[in-house]
């Protein structure tokens, strides 16, 4: 379009398609979409004509005297008009390229006519190329998402009231990216071609295969009894689980085959690919390798996504989140010596969101660092206020594995200095699995925290794969025995033996032992007779808002303390 404008020296160029749609350029710049109803019939006639048109002066042509455009960029009447048919590579005429000027011409030179024909040819080639790229994947040469939707609509409209859509996910995104990092894009492209070839060997001959995503294929199955005999689906999964030879290197993928039945009514305003993707994603993590769309599971995923976006907003808004604090008592004195800060979220419409739900979402969505920082800042600020009021207590804060990076030391130190709280008043809790998995890197960061005075607690001990060799190398100060063992002490001799033995072992290794889940007087009496230093649980106190804690401390000067025993520290 710009080439035509420059070559012929005209200010206005338009591509008018047979259907009446027009694309306008003024002085080489695209204009907003023009209302096709304002086009004069003469332009539509030119668009549908198989011959060229040249009008050197429209005032001398009866047909053009009323052919106004109504464009703001051209208030003056059009005096010069020329058009050239636009055709596809197969010769199909699809419209016309029109050039216009507000000044008349005495002639259109041969070179200008050639330039107009060349520009029209380029436009035709561009339309064809755009259509091809809009329907064909350049790697596999398969029709892709736009073609899939066009064909699915046609199928539902012409042939049947419903259709089965099948999707094949080649590999989880992270694993496919690992292929690219290790082997390069050429290897990944060859893998997609190989998977497409193997899938084409499975689908019926009259069924088209589409590439609807970077690592996803789809097809519309004609058979309305897909689930009557599922051996066909088992056969597809078996084929895809066989190793692929890509550029001489064998590779086994982790395919997922999903299915969803789509009715014609569901296609309007719906997205069948989103639905079937839920099924294929679930199938990737199943032994069978294929799954049918589950509406309940889909709603759960959508709810989780909604909560993730709401949590991100809550972390910015900072009015929905709150901290509750659960006391920990020293078993030798019965006095509250520490508090564990626990995040709480009260959604304005959904109400309280359980921590077990939104903490996991935060970790999966990459929000855990922001959440930890929020807890750290608010918890330390509250601790500083309580200590100014004369409460001699420490604060324990849970830290996720995603926070265990090089900047954690600086973040903790900065918040403590801001609120003038000594780092020896803080304890950071890490799960047992976090500490074991990070090995040398973990020890380096934890050692730096310990050197600054902060305490390090191993949380939920006993629920992971305990590695005593790694445990003895960790610069931790306390070990928290998981509440699942403590709660079972009343009914299980095995759980009581586990708690007693772990407490003895941890004490002998120099850890301060904390037991969680102390919910009854009987459990409290039991841990008094063990090598435990602190207890935490509903029998002592439930987590409470910061405003309620001073009153609780005043009303509970101390829990029953152990009488002298061999477990009393000297």
C-alpha cells in the first residue's frame, strides 16, 4: 500500500475486498477501519471487476460526480482514480487496489501502470501468505488453531449436534523447555514432527490433525462412541510412550491425551481447547495417560486461578491479610516465651480462605516471596510494639523454600533494623524437606543468619525423608516435631515412641525441642515427661489476632511446669 502511494505519488490508497470491506492508507499511514456502508457503489464495482480502471479526471466522468468518500483526511473531492484487480496465486480475484488523488491527471504512464500492477500482485501474495500463516504451522505443516475452530464450527453446523475433541499434549512445558535448553530448537522441532507423524498414523484417514499450541495437537473425532471401546485410546498412549528417534538421539516423552464432548451450543462463546487442555494436563500425571474432561476439576482450577489473582491484589492492597499469633510455652517454667506468626486471609466476598489453600497457591504462583516479606514486615513491627510494652517474647516466622536465596539474610536484617528488634528475638522456621534438599547452599545462608543471632527451626520434623547426616550439619537451633505424631500419642504407642525417641535424639544433638499439636491436657502431661523444651497447640492457645494477645498473656501467667526431672536443662 505504501509502495503504491509512493510510486504513483498519490495521497490515498485503499484495498477494497469483494465483500465491501475496505482498508485505507493516507500518505502511507493506515487509517481506522472504514464503514463499508459509506462506500460508493462505484468502488465496489471496481473491487469486483476483473479489469483495470483509470479515471484521469472524475469531474469529466458522470459516474464519479457523486462518489464521495466521507473521509476526514480528504475533505476535497477525488479527481483522480485508478484500480487494479487483486488476485490470489491461483488467479482467484478477491478485490481491487485503488489509488486516488485530489488533483486530476493528464495521463497514467506505463511505468506507473506497471507499479500499480506490481503493488496489486504484492497485496495478493500478502493476503495469501497471511491466510496460510493463519491456518498452517510452519514446523509441522499442519493446520493450526484458527483452522481448527473453523472446521469444528463447520462440523457442528453441517454434520452432527456434537463432536468429540481430542488433544495430545507432548510434554509438560517445563520438560519441553528442558529439551530445548539441552538440545536446541531444531531437536524440539524434529520431535514435534515425529509426534505428529505417529499421531497421524493413529487417527482415522478422514480426520484432520491440527497443531493448536507449541506442544499440543488436536483433532475432531467423527466417532460418537469414543468411550465405548477405550482400547483405541490406550493404543494411542502406548504409541506416544515409545521412544522417539530425533536427529539420532532417542527420547521418551510424557504425553497426555484429553477428550471433551462439545455440543454446538457450547461452542458459541466457549473455548473447547481450554476444556480439553484441562483433561490432557490431568492425563499427563496419570498412569493411564488419557482422561476425559471433568467439569468439577475444571471449576476447581478456575477457582484457584481466581484466588491467585485475588491474593496478588491482597498483597498490594494490604487490607485483607492479617496475622494471628499462637503462643509457645516453655515446659520448665510454663511461661509463654515465643509466638508463631500465622498468615490469615479474609476475602471480601468469599470470606476466610484456609491457609492450607492459599499458601500452596502462593508457592505455585510465585507469590511466596511477597507473602513472606509481608509477614516479616508486619510480624516484626508487631513484635517491636509488644516488646516496648514490656512483653519478653520472641517471634517465629515460617519461610518457604522459594525464599531461601542469597537476599534472605539482607531482607531479615533490614526489617529487624527498621523496627529496632534484635535478630536474637527472631526465629525462622523451615520445613525438614527444605533444609535437606538445599544442602550446601542452604547451610551457607543459614550460617549467615545464625551469625547475626537469628534462630533457625526445623519445622514439621518427621514428615519428610529424614537425613541424619545432613541434619547434624545444619546450623539449626530448634527442632519442631510434627503435630501428626503428637496428636496420635493418646491412641498409638508407636507415635508416642516416635515422639519420645526423636525428642531424645534431638536433645542429644543440641537442638531445642518443640512439640506441636498439643491439644489436650493428657498430651500436655505426656510431653512434660519427655525431653521436650517447648509446647504449642490448642490446649495452650489457639492462634489469635494481635489485639487479643495482651489480654491472653495477662490472664495466663503460666501453664503447669514440669517438676524437676532429668529433662530439666541446667
